């Protein structure tokens, strides 16, 4: 299934409220959902080849849309589990009777 933002010969920005269409000289980026459990997204320079390879990459038309969409995405993302540090209660002072 082709990327929903890729229509023949045209790439449009995935950022809500933006209808920009990619042109040759635009400085676009791709937001790539990570498959690594400790990462949420990777940001890459736009490459049409990548867009053809995956249907879940998000093309954005520039820095403003990149930051706006990324902000929305991370708000919806699963919160990173709080760092689990085994709680070691302070050792009680030995009380010798
Ligand atoms: Zn945009």
C-alpha cells in the first residue's frame, strides 16, 4: 500500500492544516516512526525513495511543520516508562541491645 501522503508526482505535507505540495527546491523532512522500543521517531532529510518504501513515513514541508507535527505525535505517544531504579531503603542503623 503506498504512503497515503504520496500521490502520483505529488507529495503533500502531513502536518494538519498545511496543504503545501513538495517542489524541487523545498527543504522537506521525513518523520519516521521508530521500530526501536526506546525511540519514538527519527527525522530524516526528505528522500522520495524512502517514501516509496514505507506507508507510515510522514513528509513535512519544513522546520515549522516538522516541529508542529512532531509535537502532536509525541503528545499522543505512549509515555516513556519512568526509569525503574530499585528502591533500596536506607539501611537501618544497627541497634544493639
Ligand atoms: Zn507543511
